[in-house]
């Protein structure tokens, strides 16, 4: 029996930025252009792809056959036309799946995600400070999910982390809110499941998902900020995802805004996340209501919608500090777009105006960056984890090419 051929990862292509290339690089570039056209416009015929891309029909046919062999694309219905040939329509293979794992300090979410970014199933897993025991719970959940989708093709596991993963050592090297350092999480999951595992910081993973699923077409400078127990940032500058030395680029959440502020889990004082995280919002509420019972962040959101003035004030203070903390990002990177991901997006009517106002005041010159919510809430990190597998390494030249 021949081993199943694993598809090559999708690579994002910006169709607004193309130029001629040599034949040496053309085949791979053209393949990615065809795949991006199918993803964005499915179902699509070979003739449609040829018209939209400018590629010859024979070239398109060869690429499509390759994508079908790699399991990225499958043939579907036959189009009904008034005259002429009836073309076969193409779409992404909906049986191609990824298991996405989103890890937080107290719990993980495990989900089955298809190539279109749709979540088919998800489960919550409680976590402790003991990484080996927590990993066993995660892998047991993964196995149950595999059993439930035994007819699907699982390409791998993507893990979204509340910290930084060093691509060199393949270890989690900075996760102050998780405290799982010096544990081979990737190796432990791969050994138990037999599936390849891709890991990345949650913010960078979310950014990859935005790129993969086409929301940033035409944009070459953007920052994605995740707001949860901490603050994470993923950086896209001059058409490149920036990871930096040991994968640590973008740790704006641990820039100190007040050296005399409260202690951060990283060991410093007054870091941005001590002011702007969801934990900070809960602390603000407790300061206003010292006798109130401990609540979760989603309960704080609910209280604000019910008219609780203390909850409203706590969220407004969090929003102000999210906006204020964008200062180093705007001054240092000058992105055209800043995306916000996390549960705060479900109450964007409260957060958006305050954050946008602060961002506008922080711009040094010219127009301020657009501040937009992902509107995926907690799902953004799961789609980001899936994107790590579908697009294991996002690399994009200054310009994409067609011949």
C-alpha cells in the first residue's frame, strides 16, 4: 500500500501585487495563485481560473491535477451552461482536517477545523501547572476527536500558545502566565498522537489565519493584538511575518508602561498587559466592588450589558489602556491596520470607540492606523492554530509573480 501523499502547505498570495518572474520560480508561484483563487472563489472551473489569473489553460490544468493529487482540491458538480462544454467545478477538499489546540493558563480548547477554517467540533480541557499531566488530558481529547472523525484526513495538529515558541530549540521559551518552561510539549504530543505538530504564539497564529483566509489582501503592514489573560502581538511588516531572534519579536505586552506599577508574571513591573489584559479588567472591577465574588471575564461583559456601572467603568478603563499601549506599536512599526482579537471583540461597541480614539491621538504624523476587531472572539486563536498546519511557514517575497 502506497503511503498517503501529504499536501504541501498553502502559501498566501496577494493577487494585487504581481510581476513577471523567471521560469525557475514560476511553477511554485503559479500553483499558489491557482490555489488562492480556488479558496477565495470556490466553486470555480478551470476556465474561470485561466481567465482570472491570465495563465494558459494547459498550465491551469496541470496545476489543478497536482493539487488534486496533493488532496488540497477536489472536483465537484458540473456547471450547467446555456451552450458549449459543461465544466467541472473545483473546490477545496472539505475532508482535509486539522486538529487545533488553543492553550490558556487554566484550560485548553481542542477543535476539528477544515480547510475553509470552519470548526466542526470542539471540547474544553482543564489544565494544571503540571505540564505532563495536562498534556495527557489534551492528547486524550485529541484521540477522542480523531475517533469521532475517523473518515476524515487529519493533516496534523496546530497549537496556539500563550507565550513564545523557539523554532530553533522547538521549545516553549517564554510563557510567564503558563509556567511550562523546559517541557517538550511538541515532542510529547507528537509521540502520543503520531501526528506532526506545529506551534506558535497565539497572536502570530491569529495573524497567519487572517493572511491565509484573505482578510489582509493588499495590506503589507499590520499588527494583530490578542487580549486575554495577557497581551500578545503578531507583526506583519513590509509583507513579511516578523518572528525575530528565538521567535520573540512582538512582545509588546511586556513593555513596561509604569516601572512603579504592579508586578507582572514576567518579573517586571507595570507591563502593558498588567493594565490592558482581561485579568486587569477583573482587577479594576474588584477595586470598585471589593465585596463582590470573583467572576470570569465573560461574566464581567454580561454585567456591563445589564447596566452594572462598575463593570462598565472597568471595561472602559481596560479599553483606554489597550489604546494607550498601542503607542510603541504605532511609533515603532507604523502599521496601516491594527487587528484586535479576543473576547473584547464581542463588546466592540464599548471597546472600539475608546481604542480608536487613543490610537488616533498616538499617530505621529499622517493618518492613524485603522483599528479593527477580528469578530471571531475565542475562535480566532483556534483558526490560527489550524493555519499553522495548513500554512506551516508563511514566507512572502516583496512581490508575487505570474508568467
